[in-house]
């Protein structure tokens, strides 16, 4: 089918919102819009793309949407919440009668609200669809909270930015509680999630280069099983997840340190600078030099 062929092309990279090639989303970027506002201009089909430093939350209140976290899409019907972290390729084919909202939030805001060690930050690392809601906090309450956030976001009240971030913290905690409350008791799924979490920790704390076979051996599973786990949860292979992590680290070095590209290559333990540059461009659409220049060429201390 046509949409399946399109998915095999290299996904587009956007610094800002979908379709806006010349927009750079700054460190405190937060944008809210209705799903219909942008999607109808693209014929309700958002082609595969990713955002380098932006999280997105899709609140599907009603209607159908086919979500592509990988080549094979999944059909979901509202109420549903879709979580998409930075560097995660995603495409969406909406039914025109869909109703809902989209929040686009910079990684800087999320990092400030939830330290990397927090369970909420851990949950936000992987794309997922939330389709089961508990009685304590149904979709109707999420809608009320979304409306509160919009009311503050578009107001000129004193300290509205602080209030927006307070409400956003509440929203994300409720999403976290919804997901953890509805974890399936099926032992296979729980084992998958546990192994995936362990793999994510090893990605962050390992020395590179390190082959997939070594990760699998440390997790006491086969490389094939590790691939099955990663693809079932994120749609990505273990190698893609490792590369996304390294690209994310490189982006931080390029943005917030004065290190040269050669020094960054050495820091990340790439043997060949050209390979590092190709991989960086594969995931961001830009060379390391172009990325640094596009980010205003500024160097800040963390």
C-alpha cells in the first residue's frame, strides 16, 4: 500500500513542529494545538518524522488514528494518549472526525520537571500508546487538565509559566499512574518490560564500542530475544536505540560544551569520525557542524 512504501523512506527531521522546516524550538518551548489545526492541512496524514529535542503528547479524545512507531502501524481509537520522546520516528493517519489535542514540549522542560532517575522520566523514554484508563482518572479528567493548561498557557496572568509547568507536572504524573495502574499481570509482558528497562540502563552506563551480543549476554538472553523485546516495545532494534542514545549525547555536547567535533567523537569512543558524522546525520538530518550552527552556534555551560 502507498503509506507502507512511504514509511521505508528516511524519516524527516523537524526542529520544531511538523511541516515547519525553518523553526527551531528553544529550550523552554511548549506548544499546544488541536489535532485538526495542523493535520487537516496535510490531508490527515502525518508522514514518518522525528523531532530531535521535543517530546509530544497526543490526546485522542475520540475517533480513530493509525499510529506508526515502526513500519507496521497500529490502529487505536479514542480515548487514547500517545507518548513520543525525542528522536522517535512516528507517523499518524487520522480519521477526519478525530477530536483531540497535541502538546509539544522541549526536552529541557521535561528534564527540569523530572530528573533522569525519576520513574516518570524513565517511562517517557519510549514511545507508547495508553489505551486503558482507570476509574480514578478517566479521559474526562485529562481533558479538564488539558483545558486548564491551555487556559494558563494563552493567558497573561502573573507567573503563568510557573503555573503551566505545575499543571504539566500533574498531567505527566497522572499519565504515569495510569500506565503503572494498568500494567498487565501477564508474566511475559512484565518480563519484557523488565528486560527492556535493564537494557536501557546498560545503554546509558556502558563503554562503547560494545556489540549487541555483549548486551544480550549480560541480560542473560539471546540477541534475537533482545531484538524481539525492543521491537515489541519501541518498534526499534537494539542497535537503533543505542545509536539514538549516542546521538542524544552528541547533541548535548554540541549544544552545551565548547568541545570540538573531533573531541566529541573521541569522548563517545567512535573509532572513525566519518562514521560518527554519518550516524549523526542519519538521525538528525544535519551534520554535527550544521547542527551546532543551527543551534545558534552558542556554547553554554551546564
